[in-house]
C-alpha cells in the first residue's frame, strides 16, 4: 500500500481541566518513508479515554504531558500496511499508543500487543479485550482480592472499566453494588451488567441507599470517581477492606488540590488499605487477562457496550462528554 | 501471697479529645477469691499508650470504648501470685490487658503472652519487647516492605514505636529520615537511634528540610501523626511507595471529622498504597517479632528509652503528656 498523506489530531493549546474540542486541531501531514526496523500502521479504531485529561494537563501525572503541537497521545488499533520490521509483517493486527491519527509509523516500542483475537472486531482490543478489560481484571483480582461472599462496590459502575469489574466480581461470588449517574445507566447496571443493586448517585439519599444495598458493609471499593461518592462509601468499609483507586473522574481540577475527609483514620480503624492502580504495572501479564476475558466474550458471558463515533473529526470533542456521563459504553472513533 | 485490697484507676467521665487527670479517679477495691481456672497477677509495670485516647473516647474505634466506672484498659506486666489455673502457675511472668490496677484477676483470656525474657526487666515487655516492638516489626516489615537502598521516613521518630522502626529500617539497608518535635528529640534520633537525617517539624521549612533529607524521594512512610506532617510527606512519595498508618497523634479530635488534601490521586499517580496497621492482626506471630528483637536488645544493637513514673497515682495524668511530646521514650508506671 502506498500512502503519502496522513491526518492527525494535534494539541493546539493546553487545557486547564477537561479538554474541549477547541484545544485540538486536525492537520495534514506527510507519511515519512520507512527506515529499517519500522512499519506503518493504518489505524482502524482510536480510543477515547478519561486518562486523556491527565495526559494533556500540565500537572505532574503518571506520564509526561503531551506537548502543544504534538499528535494527541491515544491508544489505537489497526493493521500493518507496509513493513521493514521482521516481527511485524504486513497484515499484523496491533494495539498501541499510535495516537489520534490515520497512519502511524512505529518501530514496535509503542505497540502494546499484537491482537490475536482477529475473529472479533479490532475495536474490542481498545475496550473489553484492551486496557479496560486488563484494568478491570488486575485492578479487581490483584489489588481488590475479592473473596466469595464479600460485597464489592463499584463507582462508574456502567463505564467501560466498572461494568467489567462488576461482572468479574460476580464471577468471584461477590455481592456487587454499582454506583452510576442517571436512571438509564442504573437500569443498564441491573439488566445488562448483572449488579445485585445499583444506585443513581444523582438522586438524593446516596448514603441511605448505599447502607441498604450493603447490609454487610463494603469489603472492596473499586473507585473511579474520588470526591463525594468516595466520601460516602469509605465510612462503610469493613475490617481489612481493600480500596482500589483506578480514577478520580469527579474531580475536575487538581490545582488547587482539593480537600476531603482524612482517610488515614478510617484505614487504621479497619486495618484497611487503599491502593493506586495503574494497569501499566501489569504490562508483563496482559495476555493472562485477555486469555481469561476473551472466552467469556465469545461465550456471551461478559457484556460490554461500545459507543462508536465515525471519522477523525469526531475526536477533538470526544473527551469532554466522558466527564459529563453522556456516553454509554466504551467510546471509540472509527476511521475505516 | 494473701491479698485483700487492690487499688484501681477507673474512668470517671468521658473525655472529648485527650484524656486528662480529672477524667480518672483512684479507688480501693476488694480482691475477689479465685475460682477454678483463675489466677491473680500482681502488676509490676503499667503501660501508658497513645491508643488510650481512642479507648476512652465515644467514637467508634477499633475497639469498644471503656465505660465510665470501669478500670482503665491498659497493658501491664506482672507475675502470678496465686493461681487456680494449670497453665499459669505462681511465679509466671505475664503481659496482657490487665488494666491500670495493682492486682488483676485473670482467666487467661486477657493475657497477651507469657514473658520468656525474664533475664531482662519486665518493663521491656510493654515496650521494645512488647506491642511497641511488635508494631514496629510487623508495621515496617509486613506492611512497609522496605527494600535495601530505599528511603524510609518515620514520623514520631523518637517515640516508642518510631525509634524501633527507624533502627529496623537501617538494618534493612534503608536510608532513614526521622521527623520529631524539638531539638532534644532530634539529637536523640541522630545520636541514639541512628537516623541518617532528623528533622524538627516545629522549625519552619519542613518541606524544604524533607526534600533535602530525601533526595531520592520517599519509598516508605511510617506514620503516627496524620495532619500537616503527612500532608508534607505524601507529595514526595515514589512509585510503588508504601504508607503505613500506625497512628494519628496530631489530630486531637475526630468529631467533626477533619479535612485534608485528598490522597487518592497521589496514590494513583504513583501506584502507591496506604495501609492501616493494627498489631492485633499479627497476634499469632508475636513470638516471631520478639525472637528477632530480644537478641538485638541483649547485644545492645537496638536502642530504646523508657520514661518510668512511680506509683499508681501518676497514672491519671500520664496520657496527656504523650500528646504534647513531653515524654522521652516509652512511658511506664512502676508499681513495685
């Protein structure tokens, strides 16, 4: 395949808080000739992730910020179209940090994995069989360590990660309680993701609803929100509870750093632990998660939702919605 | 030994915050006749611990509060003086929750351990060879998991627990940084407990001093304070840092619950964990800790300080001082 022109979404200005469409611009760029050891990937699906806010903000985070003028950092899935790399022949399906662009030149260093499940849509490798599934799998099992009969509470329970956490926790024999925003998502939690109870945090009485849904207290809290939801859950933890911090979606801005109830005494009173969880720490074990999840997907035992937007021009405005709970399922940009 | 009269320190009124002398009174009580399965302990040393504030306050804690009119809950060490229990013959040295009193009737259920190290003062079984040493040993090794070459920061670094944590961390090959109140204790940290650096948190410039003392960041933070000291340490943690919450001495009152900077994002950015640590969770492994610590004490390789007050009448006023950093070393009441 001969490719001479590429379209890319680049960061135009640095946002404070949630990135909006106007922080990006689409530019046309040449596709350079490949050197030995390189290959060209045609992206088929681009990922839209809450973590992107952290990637473009200036504050120190778990990765270096994207610079203004650079292609927006993003996971993408596609196929190798031309190759001068022996390990990535033409036709290889790959997932990696290929950026918000149509074509990406790679030397393999930004590839996360070769996609083996080519009987399924490549989009799954950005969701349930990608970092969402991997995050849910290790975040729940390795950090949360759920035991049969325990109560697992999940915030952003209908989200791309949370919905998998809830289903995996049920497979572990746990009582699962989902917290989500709005009646549509609450029904989704009950009807599609199999939660034992689901709570709309926008309704009044979150604390009472949680107490009713968790008559035996909370053993594992898988959190993607921080803020008032966590402040309500944490006083209900049981002895030896495990709190997995996977995201902080309810906090729009960390400058100035927000205050909340001190948690150290809660952890001390209950010999509990709170752990920050980053899927990258489990990079050497990704295939273990996918080998567990893929059969469940094929057998229809693991439900998931995708929300697919068409065309590169949908990308710039696609992050802000995630923070307003307007998406239902894993958000993706389809390019071809 | 025939005993007919006992003196006890009982809780007279429930304090809010730090218990003062006037919250207690000393009363004379009869020593009841022993029944089968009971034995009488003559307490030689009574312990004074920061945890006592939690034991007498009304708020839910990790143990039920002492009721007004009850003997003050306390660890004590003594010897069996009369016995109708086959496992505790006369002369047995014991440590347990025997209360702030001269004599305690026990059926064994409140005994924590039989003291084997009778070549050393029984007072040690309330400090370096008691819960202080056990807390330091498991809190550092099991919860903190120090690795050679890492930096370990200890708050209340000159205290009964902290001073042992610092010395054990050095034995693990760590750089040790102590935080303490006042120049006297700071010198003690450097000269007696072997910290690589020691900081007086009462002096201005805590943050700058910490940064200078921890050029490679903080891998383990063993905390007994909560509050502003922790707020200064936590932003300096490294990837995969372990924060061990052993106490919250700087917080005088948890009603209303105090606010502080949210820690979840710090933990997430660094894949770090914060754990509440209660020594009781390791009760089945106490002897392992003491078997490690006792030889170090005998060989003079583990330094400790005791601050011994004489007579039961010293007990009621002995807690408040702990919260004003007026004590140097493990505080004890000597009865005989």
